[in-house]
C-alpha cells in the first residue's frame, strides 16, 4: 500500500466507529460498525453478516472536530478472529453497535481509499 493509503489507515485508527456501506436487495444500506486497523487491513465487527462476504463494500469514518474523513473500498471477507484480534476490539460494550452477544467479523483489504479535508469543504 502506498504512503497515502497508509496515512488514511492511520487516521482511521484514531476513531473506533464508522459506517459500512453495502447493498441489501440491490438497494444501498449503511450500517454503523466498530473497526480496528491491523496489517494494512480494516477489521470490522458488526451485529449481522448483511451478506457481504465476497462483495465490494465501502467503509467510511471521520473526526469532524479534527476536520477529516476517510473512505475505503474493497472486497469484504467474513472471518473468525483470533483471540488477539478479538482483544483489539476491546470489551467495552458502551456505544457498541451489536445488541446480541455474538458478532460478525469482516476483513476489508482496501483497494481504493480517499481522504476528505473537511476544512476545505466549508
């Protein structure tokens, strides 16, 4: 991954939640999800599989106070996280997006990324 992609991943690593953009029944859908960044991948935990395994999805997160937003596109792959990977997500259930004890984990290896400087948008 080139420098700009790594810089975008570094920004993503500063926040805990983002939005997973996918399709349901050929219609667009946005799901809030928890994420961590590791090894040039975005690991996403959500409460449903949404049928995204093997499909192209987008993931977006931002820090409006700091003035940035990042977006990633790639193929989502369902996976079973190791204990170490689960620990990266933490155990704090406050503001978690999952209401059930079980989670679905998805790995996104971004192929396209984009960073928005929100200050220039105003």
